[in-house]
C-alpha cells in the first residue's frame, strides 16, 4: 500500500487539477456518518487510488485487524493486552466478552449513583486530578458540552504537577462544597499523587476533619487496591479494566466527572455516538469507510508527499481543546520508530499535530499556512447550527471557515494579484509578488449538525479508529507508549537531588544536566 501512495503522490502533484471540472467529487468523497459529514473533496484522492487501496487493504487483512480489536484479542503486543475501549460503548458483546461487558455497565450504574450521592451531600464542584488521557478526554468533552451541564454542577481540571495549576483550580472554592477526583490508571502517577496529597492538605487547612476529607476523595483507576492503600473508601472507587488505554479511557470510569456534570443520559449519548462509528468502521466498504479514508489521507500526506505536520482548526470555541486532545491520541499512539516485530520503521510515522480555534488563528499562523514554505494540511471542524443567543455570528464564522478552505486550495497567481493593483510600475509589481498565494494546499472538513454529546462521541471515535488503522498499516503498536517512560525514570533519579541539596551529584550525568542541577540547587 505504501508504494501505491508514493506512486500516486508522484503522479498527482497538482491538487487543483484533480478538483477542476469534477462536479461529483463532493458526493463521491463526502461521507454522511450519523450527525457528521466528512468532506475529503479537497484532498488528493482519486477513485482509482481508492480502488487500488481497497484491494491492498484486503490483502493486508485490515478487516481481520478490526475483528481483532472488536473481538477483544491481543492488539497491544508489547504489553500482551487487548484494547477494550470499543466494548465500553457496545450495545451488545460477543459471548466471550459478555462478563466484562456486564461489569462495565455495572460501573456506569455506580458512576451515576455516586454522582447523585455527591450532589445530594452538597458537592457542587469536582476537581479532576489526572494527566494524559485521564485529563484530556474529560476536559475536552466538558468544555465542549459545558452549556448542557446540570445547573449547579461544575468541573475543574488539574494535570500539571506545577503547584500554580492546583492553586488556580481551588481558587474561590468552598472546601465544603467540592470534591477531588483522583484519575490514574496505575494509581502511581507522580503528578496525580502529588496533587492529591496537596488537595488533602488544602482541605485540612480549611478545617475539614479526616472523615470529611475522605468523603471528598474519589478514585478512578485500574488498580483499586492501590487506591485503597492510599486511603480511598471502597464506595468512592470506580474501577476500569487494565485493557483500557489511558488515551482511550474517556468512555470508562475516567468519564465519571462528565456523569456528575452533564448527567448519565448525556454520557450515554456520548457513548452511543462512538458506537455508531464502531459499527460503521466494521461494516462500511473501504471506499466509503470514514476512518479508513482518513488513515489513507494521513499516510498519503506523510509518506507520499512528505508533509511533516497537520493543523487542526476548530471553528467552534467549545472545541478549543480538540487539537491538544488529538496531539496525545495521534502522537503518543503512532509516534513510533519500531514495528511490532522489533524492526526499524523505514517510513515516517505520526505527523506533528497542532492547531487552534478559528477565527482567532486566522490572525496568527494562517499566514504561514497560506504563504509559508512548508505545506501543512488542515482539518477544519465545525457545527452547522449554533447553540447560543448570538446566532447572527454563526454565518460569519462558517463563511470564514469555508473561505479559508477555498483559499488554501485556490491560491492567487501573480497575474491575479497584479490585476488587483490600482497603479502600475515597479512598486505595483513588487507588491503583487507579495500577494501571491501558492494554493494547491489540501484540507479536510468535518461538519457536525450541531455539537451534541453523540456528535462529539462520533468525532472522537472517528479519530480513534483512524489512529488504529494507520498503526496497523505501518506495522506499529498504537496502544503502548514506552517513549513516556525514560523521562519518568530519570525524574525519579533527579528529584531527590533537588529535594536534598546536600546529596552528591553523580558524575555519570552529562555536563549539561549537572550544570542545570547545580543552578537549580543554588536557589
């Protein structure tokens, strides 16, 4: 398949030539998926390429790879685990997974019951202490759906070990009306445990006795025994399976803060939207399979054309966290250089994901997108209908998005720029040169009917399956993250050297790190 992508890129360097005169392109490369519409008409795809890649996908047994995922077989080989996040949102389960499925549904009932108990005890705000997937998923969903929250219920989030983050999160809160959620799969994450200890101390400093502090601590973890050892009461522990990866854990007990703030019904709708995409990716033909086509586009950009980055721009202020969420999902999943069989990957893998919110970023990095020397494909995400009182703003928002997409494709020639000049001569020629846009820059549009819990669930699941399919096509494991570990190990070695400034510095450290430690220890 990768050779076919390279050959296609070599033969189709002019995206505008593919688009010109193709009046059915939007229908053939547009996919309706529940509340989503995926438009790939401004990507360098052809029906011939899709026919070729469909055959190659079958030859690479990509359907079997999807079957492995949904059947709960081992897909995370380095940790010898399945990846059971699709089971969390499944309506039904295959016979051999029914016990796990029933346990997952039971935990969802516990989530709803605990939410009600907390609210009835006077809790108004939950502060979620987690990092990585234990933070980014719930935070994205809450900020996207905040306007739909239950009256009087609020969430705040702390991920960073920087004390300034915790201080900002508790600012202005009544300790008797808030509780802390300790979200950690291993329940050994340094940042989360440190923030939890400081949260307990903050409650104590405000006069709460130990019994009341314990009632304000909730654990979300795959290691309930570790949570008990930390002092969390059994009726405050919500467990999930170790086969749920952190960045895929939004659908599990990690979503408990959303149940509290939005209600169990909306959380169920979030899961239902994801389940719709689960069914689609398993059954849709490759030529109309949205996650597969998104995977093809990513590989075409990365391997065929050599584009190192991708921008995600949400034309919806509520989705400001989407680029940050996708950074972890894509780059932690597929930012690998070793294949599952231990050999070196010979092609580039995950692109650098970055982005922001339109229209704000049109006055920031869009200059580089349009006229910079690097081509950066863009994904535009928006909701067709507004959910706020200033509805007259929405057409302007969407017109800006459509205009940017069209401008990236169309560009502006020197002759067109010169024709817009009101004067003639060297100054007009020089100015016209500055106003040339190369164009020929690809983009994808993902349009929701409106930003509902189910639409958001579909959007996230769409990217989850894209990541998995890319990983399988590249032969890498999308579910481990060993690249996170070395820094953690070294932090464990260096932290004592900063907390005890009298301890000798090991000569084995490099000169730059030794110099940094000496300066840090100098106070």
